[in-house]
C-alpha cells in the first residue's frame, strides 16, 4: 500500500525514502510512473489502516514536498527538477507555480492554494479535478487518457476536447510551461428545462 | 447567466462580506449537498456560523447509505466533509429530524438562513396493478438494506425462493443493485456491506438478473464506469439481444450529441458481439432487456400476496422533440416470471410542513436555490431566508460532484440576498439566536443529538469491528447500537 500514493508524495521524498537510488523514468501518464502512482487501483484495497496511513502521508508530505521544492530552488541546481505550470482560474486570473517532476497537477494545485477540488483525493473515482489543457501542443504531449479516466471525464462539467483530470497529469520536463484552465461554469442543473445562456 | 452571477458573488463574498456581522445558518441534511453548502458558506463569509442537522446519528447521506460498498474510493470525499464538520464555525448535530424534533418554522425563527438539503427519501411509483405485492421493493429500500441504514435493516428481502430477479430501470442505481446481487460474495465480504446483507447474499439463490428498460440501449441511463464494472463480473454470462442494438435516425442523432451515451452504446455493442450465447453450467446470468414497459405484477397462486411474474408491454421509440424519444406501447404483451422485483426508476423527495412543494416533480420550487412560495414559480414570491440544495432542489439525479456546483449556486444566491439586505440581522436588536437557540430547544424536548465528536465514536467502533473481519468497517445498523456507542 506504500506505492500507490508515492506519486503524490513527489519524487523528492521518494528518493529520500529509497536512498536516492531510484531514478525517475521520464514518463507520461499511463507509463511506468502511473504503474506506481496506482491512481487506478483494484477495489477492496482500501482497508481502514491503509486509508489512515494514506491520509497521514498525504498530510505529511504536503509540508515536506513543499520544503523540498523550496530548497531545490535555493540550491539552484542545473538539472531541471521542477517545471513551470500556469493555472488560469474561473475569473481568468493566472497563477504560475513550480511543480516538481513526478507530482500530479492535483497535488501541485493543493500545495499552492489553487482552488481545484479533489473529492476522491486522486483515486480516479470522481471528476472534480477536471482541468483544461489550454494549448493543443501540450495536450498532445500527454499520453491518451485511459478508459478509466475517460469514464470519469464523461461526468466532468464543462468538458472540452482538451480536458484531463488533474490527478492524472503528472509533471515531466516536456510539460514545462503548460497552462491549465479551471473549467468555467457552463453547467446546467436544469430543473425544468432552464438552460443557461452562453455567456 | 445565473450561475456565473452566483460565482461572482462567491468570489466577491470573501472581501465584501467579511466585515459583515455574524450570520446564523442552518443546513438540514448532511449529504453532499449539505456539506458542500456548509463549506462554500464558511469560505465565502467570515461571519457565517453553520449548523448542520441530520435525522440520522451518522453524517454523509447517500455517501454512506447509497454509494455501493464495493466503491470505497467514492467515499473518500467523507475526509473532506469531516474537515468541514470540524471547522470552528461549523457544527454537526445528528439525530435531529426536521419535521418532528424541530419544525421548519422554528428553524426559520432561530436562524438567519435555512438551507434544506435533505435529499429524496421516497420513491417514484409505477402506478400499475400489483405494485404492493410482497417480493417487490424499491431499489432505495434494497440499497438502504445492504448499506445498513438503520430504518431498513429488517427489510429481509426474500432471496431464497426464486432464482430470478428483475430490476426495473437501467440507471446507475439499477446497475449497483445488479452488481450486488451477482458479484461473488467473497469479494463483497471485504467491503463495508452490512453484515445481515452479506449473510443473506451468501445464502441467495438468485442466479439470473434481468435489467429491464422501457427504452433502448441508446437511452440507457447508466454511465460507463458502472456498466464496465457489471460487465466485468467474474464468471458471469451476459445476454444482450443483437436486434435491440439497431438504431434509428434519432438514435444516431442522440449518440452524435452525447459522449456518455455513445460510450455506453459501444460497450453494449461490443459485449453483444462477444462471448458465447449460452451460459455454461453454474454461471450466473445478466440479461439486458430493452423496450419493455411494466404493465402489471401478477400474484402467485401458491403463495398468495407474493409476486410471481410481471406483464410487460413491448415498446417502440417515438420522437417528441429534438434529441428526445419516449417509449410508447405497441399493444403486444408478454409475461415473464420472477419472484423478486426491484424498482429502480428514481427516488422522490418528501415535503415537510410549511414548505412549498411541487408534488408532480417531487421537489421544492426554486430559482437558483431560493425557495419560491408556490409551485407556479412566480419569481417574485420568495420565501425569505429559505434556500434549497441537492436532490431536494434539482430532483433525484446527479453524482456527488453535481451537488458541489449546486451548492455554489445556492450559496451565491444567499450572498447576493445578503448584500442586498434581503436577509441577515441588520440591527442588533433582531439578532437571531442560532445554535444556542437550537440547543436550548433540543434540550427542552429531551432530544439526544449526536455531535460530530460522538459520530467519531461510532466511526471508530465500526472501523475496529471491521478490522476484525478484514472489512474497512462493520456498520452499526440499529438505532439502539448507534445511540449506545454515541453515548459511551
Ligand atoms: C444508490 C445510490 C448510489 C449512488 N452512488 C453514487 C456514486 O457512486 N458516485 C456518485 O458520485 N454519486 C452517487 N450517487 C448519487 C449521490 O449519492 C447523490 O447525488 C447525492 O448523495 C445527493 O446529495 P443530497 O445531499 O442532495 O442528498 P443525500 O445524500 O440523500 O443527503 C440527505 C441527508 O438528509 C438527511 N435527512 C433526510 N430527511 C431529513 C429530515 N427530515 N431531517 C433531517 N435530516 C434529514 C438524510 O439522513 C441524509 O443524510 C448515488 C445515489 C444513489 C441513490
Ligand atoms: N456510480 C455512480 O456514479 C452512481 C451510482 C448510483 C447512482 N448515481 C446517480 O444517482 C442518480 C440517480 O440514479 P437512478 O438510477 O436512481 O436514476 P436515473 O439515472 O434517472 O435512472 C432511472 C431509470 O428508471 C427508468 N424509469 C423511470 N421511470 C420509469 C417508468 N415509469 N417505467 C419504467 N422505467 C422508468 C428510466 O428510464 P427512462 O430513461 O426511460 O426514463 C431510467 O432507466 C443518477 O444521476 C445516477 O447517475 C451515480
């Protein structure tokens, strides 16, 4: 049960735990890293202990990986271990953040107080961390969404051609400069045929 | 556009209303709609004090009593809700029923704002002969039973005297129910399924489940994840009639415009094309039946009062507008035998005294969450300080996340009304008593409410009972046990 959450801990911590011997494959969603990130896990794994353990880790590394990123910047290392990601919120305001390679956009958003929901905490059971990749060029760099991600995207509000789940987009060097928009309200809870006008 | 406006109010809320004097808010119902409302309210207004009441000693609504036991990831959202409940400006009071412990007019006296988010605790009816025979249950009852809702632990559905179950409806609830009936019990044993249900399912003689829809595969109301799951059950024979998959012009149009429907249709077509058409011995079976409208339930001859068969009318689709086709009868009937029928045709909300209610739609008439005085929806006739959210506001559809956007809209309306002086205590003389008033009233009435800290005792007990059996939790399923542990 340790592996599934490791992607969210960020690679720095992973290295700390594994004596720095583990080299991170430069991979995309759906490749080796996802294997470990285990965002799509078989059911019945979530036993109470595991769950508590997970949330402890989640909270711990929350602080840990932030410091890791900061000390990185201070070191001024050549090797690019973080990438720049810009989130564009619902009002069109932009926030640029540095995200350690290996970390999911959901996690990164939460560490940076970006209002991206994450109801299922990255276990691919909801669609609340829906983001829209703003440039097709970057969208094409991502591995195609799995069936399971597509199942959740089906239910995302304001779905677009370049929609992804934030928990499934993992920072990697070639994504440096990616811009992600939080979906704008184009939702319709039609109670009696009321359809919101396009704005 | 209403929702954009709501969002503008939400984001402006923080700055412009932070200096506003305290606002007493009561949210009725602790499901997703209630918790998302509380969360948004607390975030948007620094003076908001939010009390959430629920009729059960346990919070989280259908996330606890609806979401299937084999969907643990979906329940992770309770972590977020628990953080909200423990916020310094939020309180949870379980075992407090609107309508008996406290009335709506009392709540409105006590609080500046009342948000009703008490869901849909009844069922749509078919309205056909024989509907009250034994052996027929609503999916809501059956789901509450297997999920250990204390009101339905004694449902005791008879799973032993028939090998066939009919599920009427093809939405996600129908698929949940089918999966629970068909999934190997060894797999269910490691979930938080209620103990009494696991035992009954272990002894069940149900081998064939029919998922019956009045329309076609293009209109099936389920979503891809649920369908994929039920199709993936081990050692299950699945039957789909190839001819049912033929599409008309309107079907093509519907598929073109709807990604979910397209993916569902593809999954069904693939399934129909693959696999042997006869079950191997010992295999459980799942039959998708389309174009059948239930007409009447037939009484058993040797077990009077118990259902033995259902008469269906065959249907065809008829276009009634762009992208909308309804099922119309063809005058051809057939009878199919089954001793267990689960109606999964939708939930329905119930009104409380003093609440405007649209009986036909089964929801509270509202504009953007503001409760309207009558169902004819004159938008100027608002109920001051009264709001609605979730299934009670929109009707019984939508996933957990839908309630998040729904809460955003309702809270946006509240903030707007507040800003315009339509609600809130403007002068200190008319300050509403809020929480203190509610607690006083509950104490006067000897109502033993269950605060969040006491729910945590129940939670801890359930988890520890569960760990003995390799389950994430063993739910306490009687009122006595729940209240006893809460009071320990
Ligand atoms: C069987 C089933 C399975 C589902 N599975 C999923 C899923 O896997 N994923 C998903 O995203 N969505 C799922 N949904 C949908 C999701 O559960 C709903 O969208 C959501 O729960 C609706 O939220 P709500 O707060 O309006 O109502 P509810 O969740 O029903 O909450 C209402 C609350 O009000 C309380 N209450 C009722 N009457 C009173 C009263 N008089 N006084 C005080 N309190 C009262 C109830 O006890 C309850 O806690 C499922 C729904 C069902 C029915
Ligand atoms: N895993 C999940 O995400 C999950 C799980 C469970 C529930 N939910 C959500 O909870 C909501 C409620 O689910 P639900 O399954 O109760 O409702 P639903 O999706 O609205 O499905 C209702 C089904 O009942 C049928 N029906 C309605 N009236 C009928 C009648 N008079 N005769 C015959 N059939 C009738 C409908 O057919 P018609 O289309 O012909 O009307 C439809 O197939 C849904 O939004 C669902 O997605 C989600």
